């Protein structure tokens, strides 16, 4: 990871999200564990003495040592980045390319309010952590109630703002993050409602086990709150394409470059992340840059394959081809605007709703023509891909047939070579003939010695009788004669003397 001389520390938003969620989660689990192991009797004791088997959150994290110190250290470390990230997330929502174009002032005010509530939630958490219930019960109670109210308000407001700002549609994981936010918020509200009822019931009736269920409801609330803040990991995940104006050094999002060009008249823009330089026309082609993981992951970082990237690239290709194909100015301009977004719905009804609600295109006919243009190019691409697949399959079949023919030829060659080894250099296949025994028998009948020519003539008859051809005999005979274990000298063949 490259750090400039002016940088003291570099921390990605995703790393901050992991820190914000990981530290409280680790501290919470450790505190519950040590409370059960070291201080079970003290932390599970109730004011009315009924059976209880789990400590409440306050008893686990702020009553006994070492739990109280573990919780304070973990929360203190996570507090600073969380305060900074609260402001960063406000700016993240305000800078969304799909933010509402109407009631802009109201949208900004609500984002500011969400940031204030987020800061208040963190401050209340720091307060109830630093002030234990044993040290000052009333102050601890106020901080706990303030934390619960502010956290529930912020979860609901942040989820709504995430959708209103359009951020749920500007990244590949935006929709998943939105669903996780809704789930975490719902679990937190239900858990706290159940916990409040059980707390009242325990104080009113002192029934055995009720306080244990209350503690479980508290745990569920805490874990859902941690899970909600971890969704920031998905919010900031994706590609970053930001440009710096070469004339005034303003930092611009891609959608702002064209508007900025009219004001500044600059013809040079550099990508913030990869430092590539573009002109006023070529910048639009820079649709994908390095991810935060690649930027902060160091030189040995290897990016994982993004399963949705292929579909996104295919969609971008369809839109670009549609831009080249259409001639209507308004339709071409709309298609060019579409290329700036990475997570547009790919079903007709949702696509049209997206254009009308998020990009504020109120001409439904224009939206339908845009879909028709993209669909037409998609159909053409599918036909081209089908034809290319047929050609690839045909080429593969041809290669297979060629390979099979080559294997057959090699097999025949091996057979021929084996035939030469067995029957001589001709490679012709002949019926079985016991050459060694036949040659020695002929020599024995001739007194142990024969001229080569005479032996050859004698063996020719047996060779032909065995099914061989005369034209192949010469090579086979000479080969087998050399393998028969006889003595060949001066054109004469003799049986070897017994040892």
C-alpha cells in the first residue's frame, strides 16, 4: 500500500466498518463469557431472589472486573472511528448520484438530523460504558435509555435515507445492504419491545426465568444493532471512479464531470484511484476502476472474481450498442445517462420504474423506447453468442475428430512397429511361426551347419505356409535369424556348441 509523505494513516471505509462492528461484538462476547465463568452468582442475582440463569447486559459489561475493563477498552477504541464515520456516511448519502432532485433542502436537513442522532447514539454508548450502574445507577440508566432510543431512531431513519438517496441502487451490493438494514432494524425493535415487557413483568410478578428471557432479548437487541452498523461494509463496497479536474483540482464524481466542464472549460481529468488521465470525452469510457480492497490491500492483494461483474459488463455492452444504434437525440441522451449507473434493474417493469422514479424521467413512452432499444441489442447479442457457440462447438468437434484420427494413426504405427519387432523389419502381420525352433531344427537335420542361402530357401516354404508373403520374407528372415541364438560366419550358419 502506497502512502504519500503527507499521509499519517490510511484506513478504508470497509476496514472502519469491520472495526466498528468487530470490537463491540468481541467485547460483548468476552464480557458474557467471563460473567458466566467468574461472577455467575453475582451477575445473575435478582432483587427478588427468583431463579435466573443469564446476566443482563448492564450486569455483564459494567459491574465486575475484568469485564468492565474489557468493555471500556473495546468501546473506547471503536468510538473515534465511529464518530468520524457518522459524518462520512452523511456525506455519502448527500453525494449520491441518485439523490432526489426535488425538496433538496429537506433531504439535506434529514441527512443532517440522521448524522446528529448517530453521534448521539455513540455518545450515549460511551456514557453508559464509562459510568457503571454500581457507580451511578441513575446516570447509567439515562445513558442506556438514550442509547436505545437514539439507536432505534437512527436505524429506521438511516434505512429510509439509504433508499431515498438512491444509494441502494448505485452499488452492486446496495439492494442486499438495504434488506439487511430492514432485517436488523426489525429485529432490534421487536427485541426491545419484548425486553421492555419482560422487564416490567419481572418487576411486577418476580416469576422464575422471566429475567433470563429478558436478558436474551437484550442480547438480541445488541447483536442486531452491531449487525446494522456492519452493513456499512456493503455500502462502501464496489468500484470507485472519481476524477480530479486538471485545471482547478476539484474532486468530481463521474456524473459531475460534464456539468463541471461547462464552468471550468477544462479538457483534462485524472482518476483519483489509478491516476489515469482522460480528456473531456474519453473520461466517460472509464467505467470501472480499482476497488477499495485493491487500493488498500497492498501489492500482494489478489481480487476475488465478482460473480455479478460478467452480467454487469454484458448489460453495459447492450446499452453501448443501443446508443450506437439509435438516432433519436432524446433517447440517445437517456441511454448515455444510464451507462453511469452500475445497478439498474434488468426487468422491464422495474427498469421503467427506476427511470421514472430515480432518474426522474416522466415520459413513460421514452422509457419504454429505451427498454426496447436495449432489448433489441440484447437479442442480437444472444444470436451472435449462439452463432459463436455453434462455431466453437464445430471447431471443438473438428479438433476431436482430428485428434481421434491422429490417435488411430499412432496406434497403427505402434502396431506396425510391434510387427517389425515380432516378425522383422517389414512390419507385416503374419501368423505365428516359431522361428527359433524351426531354424535350429533345419540346422540339426543338416548336421548342424548350413549355408545362409540354403537355410533361407528352407525357411521360405514354412513362411509362406504360415500365411506370409514372399516379398516380406527377406527382412523378416534376417531379423529372426539374428534372434535365433545361432552362430553366423562366412555365409554359413552353425548351431552353437553346448556349454
